[in-house]
C-alpha cells in the first residue's frame, strides 16, 4: 500500500468522566505461587453455563493492563472447565502468541485440578519457546506448553505476562472473546499519568455494550462482561474485529467531537503535511513530459505514469524485511525528486512520485486516506484516524476522482489492492476535503482461466497438459504467496493443491511462470496423469468432464452459520477442457448440466460438445460471482440461499457423462485370439 499511518486525534469517550462517579472495589492480586481458590461448585460442574453444547468453558479470564511504567504490561489469568474429550483435546495444548513482534512472554505458570481435587503443576521445563513468524531479523515468538493430566471434569488454569518495551496503551485493542465461551471477562486498567498534553484514557467498544468501569486500588479501573459466547472462526467471514467483542483504548485530547467537522479539519491538516511529499521540481516536470510522450488522452497519460512508477521504481518496502534492523530504521520518506534520482523508494515515496508526475502532467492529484477492509469496516461516525491506515493517490479526471496505488507492483492499472477497493477514501484538500468511495473491480478483472488438453484411455486413466492463468486480485494473491519461495517450494505448493483434490494424480513437467512479473498473468503449467479418473463398469465409462472441479469440496459444507459471509472481491472463471476419447467408445449420454443465473450477482454456464469425428469431447465452463455495485457481504439470515446456490453449483460441476463401448470392440476384447495350430 502507499502508506500506513497511526495518528493521534480526538475521540468521544473518556474514562475519566466515568471514574469519578463509581465506587471502589478490591483489585485481584496474586504472588508468583498464589492461585485463586477453586470453588467446589466449579469442580462439580457437569454442564457449561454460557453455551449448552460447549466442550469447554472459561470460568473467568482476567487481564491487568498496566501502563503506569515505561513498559506496557499485560498480566493474564484464565481458568477453564473441561467437559468433553473434544474439550480436552482442544484446550490441553496452549500457544501464547503476542500481538506484536517486540513483545516478551514471561512468567508462564499453570496447573490442572481434577474433579477429586488432585493438583498437577505445569513444570517450567515443559514450557517451550518457538518462532511462529519472521520479519527480517525480528522474530515473533510464542510460548507453547501442554497442560498435565487433563481429562473431562478437570479444571485447568494458567497465567502469563506480556511485556511490550517502551510501549503504551495508546491504540491498544482489548478482546473479550476466545474460542470457548467465558462466564466472566474482567479487564483491570492502569492508565499512564505522565503524558504531556493528554487529558484522559479513552475507549470505544465494538460489537458489545458500553462497558461500565469501577475504580479499584493502586490506580486501576475495572470492567467485567459476563456470559460471553465463544468466537467462532469460519471460512469466508468478515475480518475478526468485525465479529469479535473488543474495545479500543487510546489517549487523546478533546471531547464531544463532531465527526463531520473533525474529518474536514483533519483532511486540511493532512494536506499540509503531505504537500512536500508530492512536490514538483524541474526534474520531475521533465521526466513527466518524457514518460507521457505522445499520449493523447488522460487515460493514456496516467497509465504511462502509473506503469513507470510501478515497474521502474524499486520498492524498498518489499525488501525491507530482509534488511538488517539498523538499516530498516534509517529508511525515511523521500521527496519525489530524490525518489526519481535514486529510482527507488518506500511505498509512500512511490505514491508521492506518481502524484508529482501527474501534477506535472496537468492533473489535480491528492493523497487520500482510507481504512483497510481486511481489518475493519470503516465508519466515519467514529471521529478518529486510527483505522485510516492506508493512503492512495486520487487524481481528478473529467471532474471525477480516480484512485491509484503504484506501490502495488502486482496490481494492474485501474485497480487497487482489494483491501482498498469499495472504501470511503478521505481526499485531502486545503479547502474542502471529502469522502469519495473507491470503485470495486468487476469480476472479469480477476480471472482464473484454465485449459486442459487430455486423453482418456479405456481403463479410465486421464492424462495430458494443463495451464492455469490468474489475473487481477487472483494473480496478485498467487504472486504474493509464491514470490518469496524457491522454485522447489512453488512446485511443491502446486503438487499439494492437486493432490488435495485428486490423490492418485501424478504431476510432472511443472512450470510456474511470471511469479514476479508485474504485468503478465501468474501461470501454473504441468503434465498430469490420473489413474482411475473415469469409473469403468462393464462396457461403460463414467466421466466427470469438469476436470478442474474434480475433488473440490462444497464451498459452504455446514448447514449452520455463526457469522456473516464475506467475499474479498468479485471473480470469474473460464474453463476449456478437451478430452480425446478412448478408441471403441462412443458417447452414450453427454447432456450438459443446466446453467444458473443469479442476475448481476452470479452466472454459471456450461456447454458440452463433441468434434465431428466423435473422437474428442469439448467442455466449456464460465462462471462469475460478485459485481461492481457491491454484494460482497451476505448476512447470516441469507446463508441458506447462498449455500443453496453454491451447493447447486457444486452438484452441476460433478455432473457425469457416460461413454459406451461399441459391441464389436467389446467382443474383440473378450474373444480369445485364434489358435496357431
């Protein structure tokens, strides 16, 4: 993306206003070896309280957030009741994952209390550290351990501290849901008291009621939420923070902010901040004229400028994670002139250069801010820029704003990364900043085009050559996933994808093309042999002509759904499969499945034909889902209809045709050869 930012600004809710009116209560405390007493009723508990079918349930989860010192410290303590064998399996192995790379997990302890009161302590030597992610020379490390002697009816409890050196509670997300239901979640907050120019710690709840805070001892304040249902992760769901119950903490100045006025003022201030980032000088002006050349239309001019910035300027952010830390911290934003001179820059520099080149070519260009919809769905009524983490360039063309992000090397002209599409973008301006929605790319821009030239033998083995091309968002996803892998790793990725659907498939002559090419489609090409692809029964072969859908699971296998369904972007598919039929076999039943038409949202069409000599079957399939007017988010209430559509699609993709062996061929196959005597 062009740039990510977290800027300080006013918000609406102040803890300080609430704290003055609430009564005092004791804060929980424990020493290094002290545990809270276990209620015998909890040991005897036979069924969950919050969700009747839960396999395990947290009795409590308590978190102390201490921001009074130089380091931000979270102290967690959770107690869980195990009800079933599935609960034992899911809760026995613990991975404590910090939110940030610089976090340190410390002081892990735990124990298991069986129903008869027997206690088994977690040994320190049974707590391990493992690396779960790398970013250059920085590592995200998790603590992992297995709780001892866990069984249904037992209680497990464990605690740990997360230390964030040099950090504060400003812009911290506090979560109230886990993968199991919780009887009570309590947060104890101790705000910083020495921040100059900040009058209060504020908070904003998401997907939950406005919490009430009570004043505790030692500078802490607490809030408790009871009967919290489990958070259920599901495929194709909205971002987690659009589903889970959580609260944002931050320090800021001011109260009773009017959102419309706030965004106007904010857009004006940012325009002043970004002016130097899009400044035009003689070198920029000269280069712009050179790039534009003989381009006649605004579209042609902008495309040339975009392609220059996207393909000719090296993006240092792509390489930053492989650079030593001391080099990374020295990377800073450059002026357009310096970026042009060096022919390299960070994402922000590339965006700034594109804006400067466009201005030099006679266009009006502005930085525009927006939220990342892979993180959250932006609501401008929340008057704070915390979620406005992405910046693109808005260019006015024929009195309409167009949006560009040339730092996205794999995104073709006219498209933004999907996280930036269909978003309210705040266009900065010295007089009249305004929100304008970025467009959503139509399905044909993100195409999966698949071709297979195959031959079927009389025993049902299918063999031939396959080529798959991905463009648009699909192509970018594939390139981003593969571009850091070795050729061997890329090949293994493809083999795994094929074997997951057709376990008997034998794959050879693999080619993965255009992995880092900014313009060409991402391509998989390979030779495949699949024994038993068609089922032989007597004189007949039963064949699924939809080769690319063979072995695919239903998109929505479950009958019930907890969360809304969310698609990242519209997409389309085109399949062309030719199958040379085995000698002596003819088509006995080769009807095509009926199409599906869901109007502007989706369409499915299949055609099956055979060549004039009856020797080659031709299967053509076209499908798209989504449209430019939106329709990416489907409420739980419509899940049944959506599931029905994709279930029917799956059924028709599994359509089978029949090949019949000719009588003379069958007789020849079963008649013994004449004797030589």
